[in-house]
């Protein structure tokens, strides 16, 4: 993704841009950024979240642009609550909105969507069985091991751990994610391996690498190293291209959307 300068409201490309982790037959997926939409102010410009104070008409236009890019896909969303619940999505309940931070499906034509601003978006696919999943992993969800819940949900759907591919998208990096040291201790108690993914900060503070911890959790669930990838930069460092609540005063920002799904076969 090109650097368009420090002003995220300037020089938006007409078409939104997505970082695509895999090019597989029939698969549509991507990690979204903030460029290519019409929203203004802290939501500039490709905000797809309609519940955070953005102009509804701008959000609708941003969704129209996404739908133009993926005309055969129907977006499926959950109410993200920073937990570890993962929903199985059928065609019958695709339009319902429930509390969950993850979704899996075997239904083609559905795009599972998750929203983030610094949290970790995680996309999963078993290409042999055409199964997909999407997770929203903030620090609370990571502490509750939503990665393991996501893998388990995919396996219940019919996925095989040895063929499951997982990509972790743009999220706040260890360079910028400073937290109270008590939280680092909580992670160390829950996941001893997380200790090597932190470093000391100011007195009483430390820096955590959420993506690395999620990768370690996924590895512990049997996901092969060669099937794990991290895509994109730290969202706070790259705030010109990605929404980051930690990068702006007061934490007011839009949310980028990441999605995954198979198209219907001909």
C-alpha cells in the first residue's frame, strides 16, 4: 500500500484497497485500510462501521463501494464484545447480528466481516473443504484465547488443522502497544510463552506483541508455521493508511473491515 502522506483525508484513491493474504480459486478476502471512501474527520475515509458516530450516508456510500468490488458476496457481521465466542454461520442466520467476536462458515457467497482499529483481525481458510473463519482479537479476546476457539470452531465445521491457513492482519505492534505491567503478568500466567513477546516500558508499564501471542496460540493448536502469516504494518505507526484509536487524541476513529468468503461455484 502506498504512503499517501500524513494527512489521511487527502488524496484518497477512488477504489478502496485491501491487503490480500491468499490468491486461491473462488476465495475473496482482504484486510481493509482507511483509504478509498467518503467519510470525513476522524472517520476519513473508508469507515464501514455505522454505530460510532459517522455520517450514515457516508457509511452507506462506503459499503456501496465495497459491494461494487465484491458484487456476489453478502456481508455478515456480529456485534463484537471483546470476548471469545465464535458463531457458526448458516444461510438462515446470516442476516442476524449477535454478540460474538468470531464467525465460521461453510456457506459460499457469504463474506464474514470483522472490524478493527488496533485489535488483530484474523482470517482462516481450509481451501480443500472451502471453509472460512474470521476473528476479532483484541487484548481481552487474546487473553481468552479466541484463536483456539476459532480453530476449534473450524475443526467442528470439518476443517483439518494440517491444511488450515491463518493470516493476521494490520494491528498495533509491540512498538506501540504499551499496557500496565499487571496485564503482561496476566498473559504470562495464562500463556507462559507470551513472556518472550513483551518488553519493558516506563515504570509500571510494558509493551505487548498481540500478533505474536496470537501466532503462538495458533501454533499451540496445531497450525503449521508455514500456514501462518502476518500481513501489514502496525496500525498506529501507519495511521495514514489504517485506523488506529491509539494514534488520535481521545481515541475517536473509524474502523477498518477485514473479510473472507468463497464465491458460489458455477
